[in-house]
C-alpha cells in the first residue's frame, strides 16, 4: 500500500512538473525611430570634417543597442 501511494504521488509530481504555460505570447510592435542630429545648428553629415575648438572632427558611425533583457 505504501509503495502504491508513493508511486501515485511520483506520477502526480511528474505530471504537473511537465506542465508549462507556453500560451503566453509576447507581441512586439514594430516602430520607426528617426534621429535628427545637428552640430553647430546644421544637420550632421557622415564623414564631413567639422571644427571642434582648435581641432577637427568627423563622424562616421552611429550605433544604438538594446540590452537583451529589454528587447
């Protein structure tokens, strides 16, 4: 009788352990994000040499990132 109760308890535990709520669907909406960047009041252009104090600078890349946990 004790073995039968343990076997029944083990079967119930295995049955419920195998259940997983996979019905939660996360819907992510697509959107467009546009940056309008300016430098010294003028639109920023890629690879254009710009004055920066007594030096010159140019921009060649703009990166964005999204942490994995928030995307």
